[in-house]
C-alpha cells in the first residue's frame, strides 16, 4: 500500500512538472502548430 501511495505522489509531481513545462513553452508550441497548419492547408 505504501508503494502505491509513493507512486501516486510521484505521478502527481510528474504531471505538475509537465504542465509547468507546457505553460513555459506555450508560445513555441503555438508557432509549431501554426507552421503545421500552414503546411497542411497549402497542399
């Protein structure tokens, strides 16, 4: 049971870190998405 609790805590920490990284790189992600949209719509 303790192992499950530790894994759950690590998972929550990982999700928080991932969300923080996504929030920090949001402008880069937007640029990439606009680039892909332009590539798809141009064809």
